């Protein structure tokens, strides 16, 4: 069985510089030039490693939905996330992950997620009020990226911390960007110094982590002293009991789960909503279809989870935005055993990457893949598509547990804002930032909201 093709790269650093400049463009180029499985050499001699990139949906399924004995999260990327944000559901493995999944899963049922719809609507309404004030004051544009980052942070912050979100917002605003970039840089560098070395970057990250842990630990103690009877996520995590053993989480595990949910539910959702608004602002006909649907289904009221089945065009636009700009643009695994994917050998101990950004552009599964076409997600077309040709929330047993929360938040935000505004975007291309854990716009995304 053959080894995967290997693109030509820098003799000293391999593909390290290409990946540092843009992971997503490197993956897309490799897929289009070399096929469904590609091996990249990363780093200088003596510190280099091979990264096996898997692009075909069959291979993606094998990596994400295969047995735990074949692939694990024991790679450098998840180790860095765990070092920065703790061993929550995203980063834990083995029996700890299975225990945490049993404890956390009941908190993300359809009924539990629906309970957050009101606060999502309140925060989206506040954004609309600011836009209305800005347009009345003569401001032509708003920065959709900054607005949606603020919205998503408020929503997930209130969901986790309840009324105490104001106490945490300043720390979250300052600490998360520092830890995000620090984690990415260390994961992507074959020569990263030990975290204990007092480099300027390590010291900044340590200060940010201390501040973040301190504020969350304080809120957990406050909840414990008050009986943890609230409906915020921290209180619900403290009340959760393992259905098999009856055991509760300790305070550190509650903190780790809260931070991982904050990490996974903050910039990811803001990116999805930002690009949905931007793309609808570039495609007036698609936006009009969403306007017509919102007017017919909602009649001016705020959307709820129960409205989701009827808001087909709205959901299609959001899904297509996440196809083109998936907030989680790549996922990594460690090949525990020798494995075979699409006829190629993946040796034990190898780093493996699947990329939503690349696979969402695979021409075998997506015609004219760079085009914004929400009709791709009509029910009949979705039913006929490979289930792993589109995986913005991952897949298999480690799929994102908060996917229903994220989609509800996006549906409510897009629904409420487009009820009130006609949006135009004159920005043809949005530069992308991949120097962090998630995909983000690099800089402002200017849109022009006009009251309907």
C-alpha cells in the first residue's frame, strides 16, 4: 500500500511557513494539486513531523467516526488547548471523556437549549437597537464582525455565568485573544519553548490564564455557597450527577467545562453570523427570500426553537455561510495504530488533519464550490449528499455538543436583524485570519443596514 503524495516544500522548514501563513489555503492547494490524502512535511530536520491531510468525505468519516483504538485527540494541538483552557469535553480522552459526556449531555437537549432562546433574542434585539441608533445618527456602516463577537460573547457569557456576566466580560475580552493566539502558535511551532520558560509570550499567556481562572473559580465558589440553584451553566454543571455512578463534578472540572464551552461557543458562532450577514448583503435575491420567509412565519415576533422547521431559507443561508467559512476550519487527530485511508497508509503515531474549509470545496461533492448558493441545503439535496462532505460541527462521537445551541443563536440573530434591516455589503473579499484556534475575519466586516 502506497504512501500519500507529498508536495514540494521548503528544504529547511517543509510546509511550516505555508501553514503558518494560512492553513486553509495550504490545505486547499494540496487537495486540488495532489488529491484526497496528502502528506505534508513540517519543521526543520531533527524537529520535523509529517502531517497527513485527509480531504475525501470517506476519509473524514474514518478519522472522526472510527474506533477510539484507531484515532485519538492525543496530538500537539489538543494538548496545547488543554494546557491553556483545561481538560473539558473538547480535550479530554478515555474514561474521563466518557464520564464528562454522561454528565454534560443532558444539559444540551433540545428542551434545555430552547430555554436560552429568550436571552439570545434580548441580545440580538440590543444589536438591532444600536444599529437603528447608528443609522438615525447618520452612520452608513457598522462592523458586523465586532458586533457579532460582542453578541456571541454576551450570549454565551450569560448562558454560562448568568447575571454575573458583567463581572467577567473585561477579563474575557482581554484573556481569550491572548490564550487563543498563544495556543495556536505553540501548536504550529515544532520548536516552541517549554511553557515553563519565562519568555514574553509565555508570561503574557500565564497572566491571562491566571486572570481567567481566578474570575471563574470565584463564580463557582459563589454558586456553591448559594446552593447552585440557578439556570446558568455553572449552576447546572454543579448540580449534574453521573447517571451511572451518581457522582458530581469537582470545582476544577466545572471550571474546565465552562471555559471549553466559552471557547467553543464564542468566536465560532460570531464568525458564522458575520459571514451569513455579509453574504446575504452581497446577494440581494437570496436576502429577499429570507425577508419573505421571516415576514410570513414570524409576523414581527422573535423566532424560537419551535419556528426552526419553518425557517428553511434562513437555515439554508446560515449553513451555506458555514460551508464557505467554517468557524472550525480544521480538526486534528493522532493515528494510534497503522491505518488505511483511501488506499494510503497512515502510520501509527502520525498527526492527521481533516479540514472543513477544504472538504467543503471538494469539487466531487460541491459544484462551483466558491459560489454562495443556499439552495444546496434544500432538504432533498442534503439527503443525497455524503454525510461527511459537510461537517462544520465535526462528526462521530466527538461531534460538537453545542451545535443546537449555536444554530439556534444564529437563527435568532439573523432572523431578528433581517426582520428590521435590509443589509448591503460592498466588501467583495473578506481577509481571513487563521492565526488562532478558529477562523475569523481579519479586521472589520463593514455592512450597511437600512431600516425596512
